[in-house]
C-alpha cells in the first residue's frame, strides 16, 4: 500500500502552504509520495537508530547525504548548503525549489553492513494556487457567463452558488446534463489549461457565488455577489466602440469632401466668361459692288 506522508506544521485558513512541508523517511519500508510548495520550508524526517549507517540519494545519481554511526560523512551542498541544517532525525533543505523534485531513496545499513531498510519517496514541488479572480459578464437578460481563474500547478476549481455545487473541475461524474438540471444552464471548461474555468448560467440567477481553488500544497477562495442581468447593463466592447468611432470619422470626412467640392463649383461659376449684351454691338454694313455688263450687239 502506498502511503502519503505530508505533514504541515502551520496551516492558515486561506492556504496550505503557509508553513513548512515535511516528508518522512522514518516509516517502514515502502514507496511514499510527498509534496512541497515553492518558496516554503522543506524538511526530511530521517531515522534515528543508533549505530547505523544510512545513505540518501536522489534520482539514483545524486548523493544527498551519507551518515556513518550518526556522523555526517558526505553532504551535497547543492541541496543542503549548511551542515547545521542537519540535526538528529531532521534534514532541513531550506526553501523548496523546483530542483528538489524527484525520487529519493534512503538506505539504512546495520553495523555489519547489511541492508536493514530501504525507503523510496517521490517528492513534487509545486507552485501554490493564487487567490482566484472571479468575474461576471451579462450576455443577455437571459444568459450570463461566470469565470474563475488562478495561477498555480494542478489547480482544482470548485464553483458553488449559495452553497449549491455548480461544477468541480476534476469531478468527471458531473455531466452537462447534471449541470443543466441544477441551474438551467450548461457548463464549459477550458480543457487545455486548468487555470481557468467558465460556466454559462441563466441571466436571472442571484446569490453568493464562491470559487474555491486548491492543489496539493495550497487552497484559497473568492466570493462575489451574483446580480441579475436585468439590473446590469453590459459594457460596450472596445472593438465595437472603435468601429463606431471609425465610421463616424469616415462619414465626417466624406461630408467635408462634398462640402469643399460644392464650394469649388460655385466659385468657378461666378468667375466664368462674361456674356456680351447685344445692345452694345455696333451694326455692321456690308457694301456690295454690283456691276452689270451688257452685251451690245452691233446692228
């Protein structure tokens, strides 16, 4: 049976990772799993059997600690930078970092060199879940969408409305049909990332909406009051405002062009050729010289 030994010395109401994380290597032989939070103290509990030798390795290639008859013989300063961090039964690794993740093996030997105990511990260092950000968007008087987002690793989301479960991100038994029977809506989840979840609800629902986020090293929550969409006016999207503004500017430019064109035409008509009044024209007289030639026949 795989046992999980995760001891938290200080537990705050908003997060699991506010105290130190401790992994036990003093239990009976077997495989164990342990979690730690980035930036939080990490402790290893070691056997305290007298007159024994032990060796702690990581990923089958890094020697972390070697003890002969309760005396430190070898210490990997990359993981434990000070020998003072090693006390009887405790190995203090300082603030947990990603490089601490891996498979650890503790081997304990008797005075005659025979293997007495071997313990394997898989350690995962994760980023704690941040305080969730919750938002409500009215799509219409009959439909709204609610989103909850949080940074962290392996984050699980739980959304409730006045204590009634709406959706749980890792609860695969909750189908869209179940969701619709509860709230008259459908649920959608971003499958590519568990750092965000969005659900669609009826626009007239009201109450206290709570978003809980948690992973193996932390938990947090945010509560907002859900308002009816008939009381809210959905803000005009920025893109829509930009399109409307562009259209207005275009219309103004077209109107300005037509105005300038008409003004130019009127100016040309007032400065055109002057019409000559016929009363000022002098009469022209054309004189024609007509000569008559007679053919005189002699008699």
